[in-house]
């Protein structure tokens, strides 16, 4: 086997380097993640020749590389991942082991699959000489990592969490220095944390003070030590946590082998690390004695390994060691992804001192992924194929199952790229009738390149799904023609594409999405079509008729910001971003939709306005967008944008300060502008200020888009026009009510009927504009050319300037406004590896809860948490037990009358209401005439009749909701109802 390669990858951050051997795939996986992260340099050492077996998981190698030195063959493809990270090859000759003289210039050394004898030789030197050392190896479903960052390693930020910050309302002047925080949110500090302060009035010595140690007294209070010689506290102030460095002591490998410190990856396998600690040492001895590893599923070799282990640890678990022997020649892409993602993050910790390193031995296994029917020795013999590393563990019959499995991958971003890479190495869907479906509507942007590793600079602007599919078919040519790419988003609008026939041709679905809404939608589709779902935010397995679904236990909803805070009293950048997102809709979406409704819906004004308290505003908006401010040229769009700037960032603020002056006091005599309420200042437009101008550029272009006018991006044009606009004089009005608390009424404008009728007279008759429509903007965060995120960033930052809040860059604004769940390369690789270990189980057809594992990983701490999936909750009606996976199915498009009668006849239940989507089809209080008309209708006709829309031709079933009551008039819950039409 090729795993005799000596491995090292060397990496620089400020003269740091990593020395990393490319033993099979593990070294390649680590090097890939480290290059994407952006260290100073990476140096490879692996002079062994490429073999056919290396292709099983070393995705930087191709068949034409067989016979070339591994590091040399890998280098060009690794180097193109990140133009800022030089990748070098240390050279060497086949059979030449890594040695101390080769690693001396480097800051971090990673050995992959190297004998313990060689590890000890290298580590003895690195421990004495201040070089960070990591060794790692994978054997089938087993993995091992060892860290030694030296006797005194300084970790500058153990958690990587954002420093805590909050507003304070008082500081006692005494020996204890009790600080009380605003009671809106808990401070979150712990004993021993350190804090400093800003914006404190009175006790100004605290502003920018040296970090003071915290003792927590309660959720809203903490002490900071003696404040008795400081000034008297008056008001205001913000505390900010200060991260303090932590010194860690690592033992050398020689010491650690005798007295190991284990890092637990799975608390359900508490005794496993000690057994594997002996097992991996014995494996190294076996190889030295026999010049090879134990053969797959060979009982004699396994017995020899057990005997060696018993000399090291008499209590070691023989079953586990036997499995380690059986799988020693195995090489699995998902295990390399898990260990490779983990080690790459440890390398980054060694080089940056950020986040807490792992102490010191990690042992990982996923024996649950073995098939229920274990392979025999014959099944696992090498065939000279690229899948031999996988066949050694699972056997040839299971490899054939993998080749015939059909998956739907939703998303081809960071997670999707890693998933496809693993699937191509595993040989998924390479069988004659199998296909992988991939959909992603996004195109590749520059910001994707540092974490979506299948994309290169030459791919910018192309569709992600197509480039990713072509890249993995290049890694494994057996996939050519087996990946179908689409650019359709998943959602109700594409149910004609992803229809019944599409789902019937799938064996499972994998989500690789960056937002919760799309995950929930796919979860519902998998319930409807009874398909297993793999969720890859944290690893979650959803198995039909066994587990709960993704939506059953989501994260708690985000804490909503009070509307009065967003509207008038922001104190954090998240508030101004939320405000900007609302303004985006108020400027480019809602008024435009109102205009289109006015033009297309008969009696729109009468119908919508008799129920609306905002009729004056509503109609004046339509008048503005359709008559008074309707632009005919792009220049008029710039003028409009300049007036919007004045209204939002100057006039509105002046009005607020007129109603609530900076010296305003509350009914109790306290200053109104204190605590979380920051007094704003109006902005004076300056076309030379890039933020001011970017608001004008984005607003004018989006306004032009609404009217179908051509945009412009030349800043000189915007400056010239914006500076020439004559701004009307603004006088604040008296008597304007400001919403101060959530319970205050929102300021209603005058709805004088005469006023409204005058406005209506200004509107042209819809018939005079037959066919004329405006184009509302549809918010899309991922297109860098559409001005959407530019507008939100500029508007949010201008408002932040009004309120003296620190502004945010475009990237941060995009993450918050787009509710994006960010991905980093190391975590992505690891999580996807875990998902693929669960996929093995789905393909095997496992059906017990304890066969599966949901996973939660935090690489900064580091922390691994695994648990069994939660069983689907059981409900009952009459004597029937049911879960979210069950359904009541009606065939042949029954009539409403038959449908209602069925519940009465079979379950003695009365139907009180029937609805479908947003249409109420029938209820017990429907009048007699309508009821008589609808009862004999078949469901398909009834739905079309009530909704006044034809059912799309691809629709073969209707999801129907009912309210049912038993004889005691109690509501009864039943499974969801499916009507085949």
C-alpha cells in the first residue's frame, strides 16, 4: 500500500510553514483546507509514486499521474486553490523517509500515516526547538490525531466568540465597583472575564481603561474592583469584554504515549480511546515486522495484531482491535474529510494562536457505518480499482449498492462542493442507471473562491452547479453523464420541475443550503414523498417513519428587535441593517406593487382602502410613483435619489429632534436620550463622501429598474446631477407623535376624506394605461451587480452615522441582511464527512434509531457532540397511532360530499372545515346555496372554483387541511390528507 509515504506539509504564517505528506487522501485534504484558509506557504513532502489505489480518495490525482511522485503530481492542482499561498515541493526520492534536517525551517509540521518510530524521532526534535507538531492517520472507519505545540504555547483567543458587549446604567463608587447593565439583555459574562469601557459619562477614567477583572453578581450585574478613587458616575457607557491569553503546556509524544490525555469525540464510546491508543501503536509495530498492514478481514492477521495490542494494554477491547486490523488497508473519503478538516483547523491554531488547540490525542471511529450484513474476506479483496480502499472496508457488494444510489443535492456552494467531491471519490451513482441531481441558481462570485474549492478564477460568472459537476467528473471520469445540473431554486414556483416523477426517481435528498427557509421547504417535500434527508448545517439525519423531521426541532426564532427601536432609537448596527432592509421594500417593492394592483385590479381603490387606516399615505404613494415623480430619464432617477437622501438622513432626523430635543426629559425628570437611546444628528449631503454617493448610485439604479430605464455607474454623472439638485426648505412640524415604546400607537397620517378624494382625482384611469406596469425589485443577495446589497449597506451605514454607531462593511451587512449562515473550509469539510458517514447507513437500509448519529461540532473550542436522532412524535386518533410521516390518502378525486361522509362512516368524526392552500373550500357555516353547489363537486373542480385559478397540469395531488370534531365536540388531529386527482 502507498501509505508508507512519509508525510509532511509545511506551512508559513509569518515564516510559519507546514510540512505535510500526502499519504493517500489525508495529506491532500489537510493541505487543501490550509491553502484555502490562506497561510503564508505550504510545502509538501511525498516522493512515493502514485498508484491506482491513491485515486480512491486523493482527488488531486488523475489516472495519467500513476507512477509520478505524489507530491509533484499534486502540487499544480493544489497551488491553483489560492494564488496568495505559494505551494512548494521538498522533492526527495522514493523510499526516502522524512528527516529532521528537512523540517528545520518550518513553523508547523504535519505527518500523515507515518510510523510511530519516525513520529518519535521528529517530535523529539520539534518539542525541543519550538516547532508545532501534528501527526494524523486514517485506517478505514478509524482516525487518529496527536498534537504537540510545545511546553509553553500561548493561545490568544480560546473561544473565537465575538467579545461580549452591552450598555450599562450605573457604576457604584466603592471598593467593589458594582456595574448594573440595562435590563434589556443579560450581560453573558463569567467570573474571571475581563472588560473595558467606552462612552461612560462622569466616571470617565473607565473609558479605555486597562482590562478589569469581572466577578458576576447576577444576570444584569457584575463587579470590577475598587472604583472609590474615580469620578462620580453620571450616565451612559458600554462595556466590552477583553480576550486574555491562556498558556498551555503540551507533553511530547514520548511522554504522551505512556500517560495520554484523550480528547473525547463521542461520549457514548468512553472506553474506546484507550483501546485505539494501543491499537494504532500496535499497527505501526505490525507493519515494521511484516512490511505490510493486516489484510482485509483476514483472521490470522487480526489475531497477530490483538496479540501485539495485549502487550501494550491488557484491557484493550479485542472486538475493536479485530475491526481495526480488518480495516487497516481501508481508505475512506468521508473519514479523511473528518480528520482532514479537524487537523487543518489545528494547523491554523498552531500558526495563529487563535482558538483552543486539542489536548492531545484524538481517536475517532464510525463503526456504526459498517453494513448490517458484514462482508467476508473474499468480498474485500483488492480488484486493482480506484475503489479498493473502500472495498477493503465494505466489500464489493456494498460498492455496487453505492454505484446504483440516486441522490438529489440541493445547493452547490461550499457544502455542495465538498459533498460532490466525497461522492465522486466514493463512486456514488456511477452505476448504469444512477444519477446525481444538483440544483443551484447562483453563479460563481470572487468571494466564493476562498471556500468553495471546486471553483477557480476562470469560472467567475458561470453557474455553480455546472462547474462543480464538471470538476468532480474530472476527478472521477466514471461520473461523466451521471450528474444532471439545474439552475432552479427549490420552492413552490418550481414544483412543475421537481414534481412527483422527479422524486419517484430518487433514493434520498441532501441539503447543502445556506438559509433556513429553503431547508424547511425541502424538509416538507421529503415528508410528502417519504425520502430520507441529510441535513448538513449541523449533521442531521431524517429517516422516513423513524425520526422527527428537520422542522420538528429548529433553532429558537431569532430575538426580534422592537419596531420602535428600529424606527427611531437604533443602538447597534443590526438595527440599522434591519431598517435599511425595510426601506428597500418601502422604496422599490411595495409602492410598485401597489401601482400595478391599481392598474390591474378593478375597484382596487374602493376595496383596499375602505379597510385601510393608511389610505392617504397609500394613495399619495401611488400618485407619486405613477404621476408626480414618475421619471422619464435616468437623470430624474438621480434627482429622486438625492431627495430620498435628504428625507431619510436629514429631514426625518431633524423632525425627531424637534419632537424630542437632545435636552428632553421624561416625566420622572430623567434625560430622555440616555441608556439605549442615542441622540442622532442629521447628515449634510456631501457627494465626495463614498457612502453618501453609493446611496445615490444604488437608489437611482433601482428606481430606474422599477421603470425599465437603463442604469448608469459612472460616479462623475451622479456627482454632477446630485450637486445640482435644489433641495426644498424643510421645517419640522409641531405635534408629530413619535412611537417611543412598543405599546404606543404608530403615527397615523391625516385621512381627511376631502384630501383623499383630491389625491384620487390626480390618478389617471387604469384604462388609459392599458398594459403598462412597473417592475418591483426582487431582493437577491448573491448578485454583486444588482445594487441590492449596495443600497442596504449604504442606507444602513448612513443611518449608523446619524446615530454614531460603528458602521459595517458590505460583507457583514450582506451576511446579516441575507440571514446567511457562514461556512469556513475546515468545518465544512468535517461536517460533510460526517454526513457521508450517515449516507453509508442510508444506502445500507439501516432502520433503527441507534444506528444513526446527529452531530454538532465546534472546531474553535474544540467540541464534538453526537446524539441519536429523536424519534418521530406519536399521535393518536381513536385507536390509530400516527406520526408526521403518515397520511390519509384519497384516490380518484372524490367529491366533497364523499370526502365528508368518509370521516363520518369510518371514524364517526364531523368535518367542520376544509381548506387547501389559502382557499377555504367549505365550512359548517358556509351558506346553504354555496354548500349545495359545492358538495357534488370533485376536489379538483372545487379547488379551481374557489381559488379561481386552474390547477397546474403537473399537479397530481392536493394537500388538504381539515378541522374535525368527535361526538363530544372535541377537536381531533389526524395525519395530513392527500387527495390524488
